[in-house]
């Protein structure tokens, strides 16, 4: 489908984004072999082999190419609803998290550790039940931004080019944005772009968490204001702090990534997460998705009504002008 700005005007985008979230809930992601994100990843791997140099300039060019490729694909697709569906992954996130929870409920720690890499990048070797549960809850919180709120936000703002451009940025960050010897300079631009693209969606996520758990609002804002700034990520800390306060658990601690160890700040004031908290986190993420879809649908209806009202006013004004000044009062 050729992109046509008139076919998808700005006032339609929020409703289209809401529809995309509903499609994700109903259908989940396309098969991996057909998923456009997989095609994008293969294309960017080929580009990396051709353009890699250990410099920020080369990495910036790589990031720019990826954004252009993603936004261009969105322009060809044209539909913000389909773009949101392709970029969102809320159903997959919940299913992956519940797979780990099921293994923990059966007492099968090896199976839980084996399923964990689908959600987090940390080394699962030797993690006990509470540490596995913490990893999953943190992942659900962070990916509620990446896989739900941010795609819908950018679809509402920029239509299909906006949402697939965002997915390109997020995928590039996952591919080259981590702190390794190879990517420290080359991945810098991709990581900073991802931080910028998720800045507003992360804070919108915290607001939505407060909206679906109104009895925890005070604790949520307190955690976001006082604890999230200590997190190394300007966005993940916001989402994790909001989830920790809403769930009544304490997140953060020692994370191992291969031969690298990071100590994350404490978020929340409750007990360490247990396997039962994974289902609660998934439910919270789902509730955030439903509230966001409702808000976007309402915004779309309001935008359409406003557009019709303005058109009616213009039509009346034109009719009045044609009728002459003596009949203006009769028309209005």
C-alpha cells in the first residue's frame, strides 16, 4: 500500500494505534520467519558487516540508515494500525513471562533459567527463584514501555513511519547499543536514540500504572521521583520503579552479564519478588495496555468530532458569505 497522508490524517492516528494494540492482544506477533523486524535485523547485520568501524561517526551513520529503513517501510505500509501491530509485542511479552512463572511453580529451576533469556540479557546461571522472579518482573516493566506504550505513542504521533521508525531504533539498540568492547563507540548513537525515543513513553507508562492502580498512586510517584534517577537507564528505572511500587515489591540488585557485573539501585520498598508476582506484573502490563487503548480511542473520537465540527463551521461560514451580509444572522 502506498503511503498517503490524506488517507491517514493526524486525527485518525490515535484510534489506529488503539486498534493496533487490540490486534496485538488478539493475534500476537507474526511468525518469526515472516516478521518484518527479523528482516530488518538481517538487513542491519549486513550493513554492519559493510560499514563497521570503531567510531561514533560510523555508528551514527548506521543508526541513521536503520531509522530511514524503518520509517521508509512504514511509509510503504501506510497503515498506523498495522504498523502498531507489527511493532507491539505485549501478548508475546506476557506469554514469555508466564512460561517462566509456570516453570517456577513446578519447581523446575533449570527450565525457568532456560526460558529466561527470552526476556533478559543477564546470565541466568545460578539464579534462585527470587532472582529469576525479579528478572522477569523487571523485564515486564521495562518492556511495557518498549513493546506497548512506545509503539502506540509513536504511531499516534507519526503514523506508520513513526511507529516503524521507533521499532527500528529499539531494534538497533538491542543489536549494537550494549556496552561491549565492539559496540562501546559504534553503538553509542543507537543507544542514545533509544533513550530519546523512550523518554516520554516511559513517563507515560508510569502515569498509566498509576491510572490502573489508583490506590498506589502516592507510592508510585514517590518511587519514580526519588528512586528512578539512580537507575543507569533514564527510562527503564522509571517503569521499574512504578511497577515495584504498584506491586508492593522491591526490585534492583546484582545483575551479571557474562563477565560484567552491575549493581542496580533498589526500587520500591516491599519484599523481594516471588514467582506469584510474575502473573501480577503481567496483569498490570495488560491493564496498562487496555487503558492506553481506551485513551487513544477516545482521543481519536474527539479528533474526528472536532474535525467535523470545524468542517461544519467552515461550511456555514462559506454559505453565509455566499448569502451576503444581510443573511448572516439567519444562518448562525
